[in-house]
C-alpha cells in the first residue's frame, strides 16, 4: 500500500508539473523487495534546485524520499530539463506482503 501511495504522488507530479504526454508505470518485485518506477516524457527539471513542498499539496519528492528511507527504502530520481523524469521507489518487503502481487 505504501508504494501505491508513492506512485499516486508521482503520477500527480507528472500531471501537475511535467506537462507529460506519456507516463509509464512499472511495478516490479524480487526477493525481499518491491518497487515502482514512474517515467514521463515531460519537461523535466534541474535536480540541483530544491523543489519546494507546498502545504496541503501532498508530500513531494523530498518528503517521499524521507518517508521511504524511514521504512528502509529508497527513492531515485533521474531528470533533466527538457528530457522527462524517471522516479524509482523501492521498499523491502516480507514474502507474505507479495502474496497476490503478481
């Protein structure tokens, strides 16, 4: 469920900020982990510039990274102005958490 919430936030970012015409969502899992990657063909952004988090507007990339980190996970962002964005969220999971995930 945590990855679902992260994916929802990433899709909202693509809609609200990226001006993307295509978005790809790829869920994956392996031995002890589950991940979701969201890629868009939007306008991208300069990762060196901190993105502000607005009150009452979701939790943003910085907060998503902190939240995942507190759960033992990671958030990786790859973006370049004019070339879209790819974000991958990974969380450790127990095998029982993956039942029915295929």
